[in-house]
C-alpha cells in the first residue's frame, strides 16, 4: 500500500534561556533532530522511547500542535502540512486528529459529553445541526458508550469511558491519521485492554492510520506494524514489527527490550538484562558523536567522535549505529 | 520462625458521605524475615490502604482499624501509641512512594533530607549524620555522592530522586520496606536499575519488601509471593511463578491476560486482548455478602451473587477466594 504520511527531515527546536537572564542570547533545545519516516495507509507506526526522547514532540508536530520552530516536510497524501495556515489548516485538522494521554485533563469539565465529541465538527466543518447529531450518535455507539450518557459531564464517567469520549471526539471529522499519545498509560491495566481492543477494531472499521506514542513496549508490540525508536531527539532504529522485536539491532533498543520485566520465567532466564548505567546526556549539551555512546555497553572510540547515520541494515530495517553489520547486533557477542 | 509481620482478620473502615465502607474486609497475611511479597490489583482495591494501615498512617478522622490485628515482630501495632508508631516508622518499617518528586521536600537539599532522618531516628550528630548520608548515597549508586549532597531535588532526574527516596527509607536499616508503585513514574531502563538496586540492597541487609504494583512483570522480577486484592478483599495468594502459570482466581487470570506481554519469537499472529469488562466497584458496594468480582467475572454463577466465597486452600500455601477455584 502507498505511504499516507511521509515525514522528511523533521526538526523541532525550542528557544530556552540559560544563565545570564534577560539579556542572554537564547539557546535552542533541539527536541526532534532531523527525523524521517513514512507510514502506510491503514497501518500503525509506533514511536517509542523514554521521557525526553522527543517522541511526543515529533507526533504532535505532525498534528501541527507544537509551538517550537519546526522545519522539514510533513507530507500527508503528498501535501506538505507545515506551511499551511488558517483555512487550509482547518482542512488539515479534519484529517489529523489526536487522542491524548490523560482523559482526566483533556476533556473540558464544564461541557457535556456530546458537546465535547461534537466540538471538532462545530469548529472545523459547516455541517448542519441534524447532520452533526447523527454523527455524534453514531460515534457514541462506535466507541461503546450508551446514548443516554450523551448529556453527562466528564466527571460522571470512569477513566476508560472518558478515553472513549476522547476517541469519539478524534473520530468525529473522519480523520485519515490519528495521533495516539500514550492513550492507555493513565488507565488501569484491566481497562487498558478494553481501549486497545477498541482502537484496533476502529482501525479496521474505518481504515485508520495511527501514529502511536508509547513507552510501554508490550503495548507497542501488540499494536504496531512498524516501530521507530527514539533517543535524545534522533531515530536510532526503525523497522517493521517482527524485525524490531525479534532482532533488535541498536544497543539501545536491545537494552530497552531487555529492561521490560517479564512474567515468563523462560524469557527471564534466557535474556540476560543489558543494563545501561546512568542518565541520558544534557539535551542542551549533546556530545558530538553518538548520543548513546556514554551509556552504551559496546561503544568504541569512533562512536564518541562521529555521529552515526540511520542506515539500512536489512529489508525494512534501519539502525543508527556504527557497529551494526549485516543485520547483526553488536551485542550478539556478549548476549548469551 | 515466627513471621515478621502478621495481619489477622483486618478490617479497615472508611467514612464516606454514603456511610461507612470496609475498604479492607477481613484480610489475613504474613510476611517472613527477608521475604518479598507483592500486593497486586487495580486502583481502588485496597493495596495502598493496607500499606498505610501497617505504617499507622490511615487518613485521620476518615479511616480506622475497625477490628483485627497487625503484629510486627510480636508487637501489636493497631493499639500502639502514636509515639511508638513514630519510632517504628522510618526505623523499623519505612516506605517509598510512587512519585519521587512530590515526596521529597523541594526547598531542602537531598543531603539535609537524608541526614535529618538519621538525626531524628538514630540520634546522630550533625556531622556524623552527614557522613553517613554520603555513604547512603553511595550505596544507592548515585555518582559523586559528596557533591550530590548539596543538590536540590529539582536538579536530579526522576531515577536519581527515587534513589534518594530509597536512601532515606533505608537510612535506619528497616526490617520492612514498603514500596508503593516505586517505578510507575520512571522509564523502563531506569525501572530496571531501581529493581536491581532494591534486589542488591535486600540481599545485603535482609530487609523484607512489600511491593505494591499492578504490573505482573514487576511482581515476577521482585517477589516470591503475591497477594491479589480485589475490592478490599484477598482474591488470591501464592508463589508468584505458580500463580502466573496457573491462576486460581478469574480476576488474577484477567489481570495477567489483559496485558500485552513482551514475547520472545514474535509471530504475525495477533489476537484480541482478553478484556475484564467493567471497573472496580465503588466503595458503597464494598462489604456485601457476595463475590464482589461477580459483576465482571466470565465464570459467574448464581452462587457467586448469593454469598461471599470462602478462602479455599491449596497446596504450596495457595489461597483462592472463588467459588469455582477447584475448577480453575
């Protein structure tokens, strides 16, 4: 299938002031640094990474929801979203919608459920009142809420139900792409499954394309078709689901996967944990070489001197590591 | 050997607008010397409330121990004086919380906060406490502990702050460490570091650990035994690997199978996750004489709605409070 979304050389910078106060020259924090990826129609790209990796900023940039300086290209069906303004943006916002992390703070507490779901239709389209009512009714059914609940306020719903309202709102304008920003991390485990199943069902039903942001690799493994792993603003590895989870090439990806606590005693025995010590580097003072080198168990001198580029390391598999050779992880030797 | 901690027929009542609700309803548990157990369940099932009761930190005027006993090293805690409880807290039983930012004081340096515990509980001098605090920071593997003593919490990362919390909790080498979702706010690689640290410290000091979590993976990594709680009651108890391999309560089964776990040798095949429909009942429904999980249970029968299931005992000290435990 064709690429619905084509992101090219996307960078997002934020101006920050450091020591020196008001008269100091602003310095820039590059939250997303020259990343490129594509997403096929009807598929799910997961962006994973730890806090501060830039995954949310990258995803929200696609929805034109970041205030920083954005450069690069974001092509949706071939049309660049970045230069759009006002009326064109309205059109674009119908096509790209967002489901937010926290269903407690992302719904206006003073509005009724039906008004929240209808809001994108009010502000982005010129549909008639009866059309909108029909759409809202359909959405309530689609996300598994009762029609009687339409007049209730957010506080009268449970967390899972609130997230259903958020999903209904995102679906209201019949978007092409939905950015799911940690859609289940604020929910109880048993409720997570309900929402994840719903998201997958809706994807098939409406042919949706998801950009799925999560730090939970179990959830990602279940939801995605391909995965981009981010570290300090860079994509360090990008592959389809099976290649990434079965053969992680970048040492950071391998460490991330091995850090997930497992219920399977066999798996616990097998995969010795790859511990990465310390914390990520200061984003305002990034090393000139590989950003992961200071924590990498196999880093060499060249890793600290030259930043690795994301390069093809197999079919549908890219990794940004000097030491990856022919689909073999540099950790292959030290992992038993 | 007698257990270090023994909770018997504990009932904790919480005063709500709708009346008094039993947030903990007839709970029994034991914790051995050097043992690590986990309390598992969704929010609102009474995991944290049990921990707070053990610490003598129930919300004043709202929560109270209605009946039952909590014995720590042979000493009854439910009737202990506030003064005695203050001595025990921090010294013998200490606790680390979910959010290391909000549980540290933002206007004191971490050094001052660790030293304070040592001065208050062990009567150390300013200087001795400071010195000891540096050693503690070193023990929780914070680089440059001497200079980090002068740091304020905001100058540290989340993982480092949790290390500081652990240093404070372990300052007086407590017999029990209660860790209430200690890594929920942290990234997985940092979580792995914290788990390793806790395991090492436990091996060195012989501290018993009670971990509160909803992550079965974390339970499997950290504990020998787990207690699954639902709506203020114990649903299931047993050795971790056995419970995970074969749950004897539908709720436990639901908790394990509703989560997409990382698997080795992933295949194209993907099935829907098992859903546990509905949510945990509200406090007003606690305490009824029926199985409180019956409204969400796939195996529910009339019996479940008519009477509270007794705790059925199985081999290997496994317990399940389900009418159908035999069949599972």
